[in-house]
């Protein structure tokens, strides 16, 4: 009997030990290694250099917010640096290995890749990630004084009639000046021709040009900008001008030959602008280095698209950003998508 009792006690003790025991916990360092391995597999813990515009510009502010958004969602380190020379020169950041991601307007991205811009050789080393982040277009107007004096209502008529028109736009190297040069070339004239008719092409900052319009020193002005432009708002409030609708053939040329897209401007966006306008424009896009890891670009694209509403709430200028269409060729100047971005848009069902 004693032996039987002892045997039972030993058996019960053994069962209790088995019931209380569990799987062996992994050491903390092993868990950390697993986390790091998962991060590497998803493209996290990256170091990305974001080349953007000078401090204080809207593009810099957007870039800084994007960098924070990406970091908060586990991308790793996003170094936002104000090193971009602007939309026309930004492609060369990639050609010179100075950036992993940058803002470039779609059309200049196409020009730089095909023929070069600003007198430079063609650039390479970049692919598209996200397009149509803004609704900038070739906003332009004639003064009512000029229209009344010469009886014209479009810029095409004024050039065809070789009128002494005084044109204002931003300095050489800017997108505004480039659009003016494309327009003149399309019409078959040069700045020298304009001057020979008694006109001129004046380059300056937005506020300076607005003052010249107000003082009657300019007849036509073009600014590749959005309806939120403070310069255009100022002009519409202080000067009697008529915002212009280009001829369909002119817009077609910009879209089909130069990589622009049609941008609609709602009626009453400015004082005195009673009709809807359709302009040629080339909105802001994000391009990335073609050797940036596919998984990193996939995550950058995914985080940005899935936080679209958040970004628009902070920056109203991003309202045109539509994840369902921002990958389309005309939205990125016809430049090919990075494989990482393309994979996201396919998985999301936007690319069929």
C-alpha cells in the first residue's frame, strides 16, 4: 500500500510539471533579429535622399511632410534636402546620383530623358512613381486695354498679326519661360521677331510682373501655376485682364508633341473669369532613381496612396492626386513606371 501511494504521488507530481511547463521563449536578441529581418524583407530601414526645392516653398513643405509620413510608417530614414534646381533641372539630380526621389514636372522629365534640357545632354537614371500631384497649367492672360486697342481675343491672333505685344514670364530656366518658348516656336516666331514688331519678352519674379501689368507695362503674362497662385489672384484683383483659352490646335500640340496634359480650370477661379478654361499643363510628379530597391519604391507608393486624404487635408494643392489614375502615362510625361510603383498599382487593382 505504501509503495502504491508513493507511486501515485510521483505520477501526480509529474503530470503537474508537464501541465505548468510551456514552449521555451526566444531570447530578446533573437526577436530583434527577426524584426530586422522582416523590415529588410519589406524594404524598411531604408535611407532615402529626397531632393526638393528651397526652404519655404510649397514643394519643400510637401516634401518635409511626405518624409515624415514615410518615416512614421516604417520606411526608415528620409533625408529631405533643398538641393533641387527646379522642375527643368531636377532630372539631373538622378543623372548625377544626388537624389533617390525628387519632384519633376512630367513634361520636363520626358524632355530631359529624350533630348536634354537647359542645354545639357540627355539625362537618365530615373523612373516615374506618382503623377498629377497638382493642377498646374499655363495660366495666361491679355490685358483688356490690349484687346480693345487691337481687336484680338487670343494670343494666337496677336502673334499671327505681328502685334507689338509685351510678354512677361519668369526667368530663363523656369518652366514658365519654357512654356512661352514652346508657344512661340509652335507659332513659328522667336523673341527677336516679337521685338522687331515693337514688342518685348520681359523676365522677372511674379510680384514684379504683376506690378508691371498694373502699371500698363505688359500686355500678356504666362505663369505655369495653379488656381491658388497668389500672383494671379493679385493680378485679377488689381488689373483689368482676360484669362485666355488657347485654340484647340495649340493645346493638341502641347499634349501630343510635348508631353503636357489638359488641365481644367473652373469658372470664377479668378475675378472676371466667367467661363471654364482648359489649359495645357504639366503637373508635379514624383520620380525615383531607377536603381532604388523595388521593395522600397513599393512601400513609398503604397504609404502615399493609402494616406491620400490625410495629405490633401494638409495641402489643398494636392487635391488632384488620385491613386486610381496617377500612374497613367500622360500623368507622368510618358516616362515608364518604376517596377515597385507598378507592382503596387497592379496589386491595388488600378492597373488592370
